[in-house]
């Protein structure tokens, strides 16, 4: 289940490239051509949001883990660290001129995101109130934590309901 979830997270975190491209190229669903193109664009935007909701459901089946407050040495907010990456993705998708190029670029970014398996930053998580943190444990292990909690001070919060995405990435449900 963990590998399926990792594939899913990599897909969700890179799919916005396709959404921006489809809107830029003014694509519409042919069966909706009697409606405004904005209806198709709304579906394009809703698709990754729905996929993210499904990822929360799949996460319930990931291996359980916990991080006690005594193990937390440092906390660093990571929300803003990924803004340049996503701006880069958007600029890439705006610069792509045809669908075959989009497919190749998307597949390359998707494969690299999956194979890196270090961070699965999905900006849609922010819509659902999640935050991204780098946590350094007292044993000097740096982990990536996805949680709804607002963390400020080490050793104040415990995480009893974590799900392990990989050895260094966890989601707090």
C-alpha cells in the first residue's frame, strides 16, 4: 500500500502542470462544448482536489508510527520552501507549446518526483489546512512532516497518529 500511496502522491504533486497547460491551451471537454469553457476548466481544477481527498483516505492504510514530544529537537516550517519549485512548474507548463511535449515533461517530472522519494509536497494540502514542517529529532534525523497542527516550539507536540510514507516523510492524520 505504501508504494501505491507514493505513486499517488507523486502524481498529485505534479498534476497541476497539466491543469495549467490545459487552461492555457483553452482545452474543453468535447461533450461539454455547449457549456462555457469555464465549466471544463473547473473540472480540470477539481480533479487534483478530488485526487488529494482520495489520498487522505488511502493514507489511513499506511503503516502507523508516532513521534513523541521528547524526540523533537527542532521545528522548521517548510510551506514556503516549495513555492519556487511550483512557480517553476507553472512557468514550464506555460512555456510548453504542444501536447506531446507536455506528456514528456510531465512524465519526466513525475518519475523524478517519485524516485526522489524524499518529499511529497502537494500545494493542495494547504487548502485542507495542512502545513509542512522539517522536524529534526534529538538524534539529528531530519524528517518531513505533513500535519494540520501549527508547530512552533519543540517538545510541545506529540504525534500519536502518524502514517509513514517513507523513512523520512510522515503524515499526521
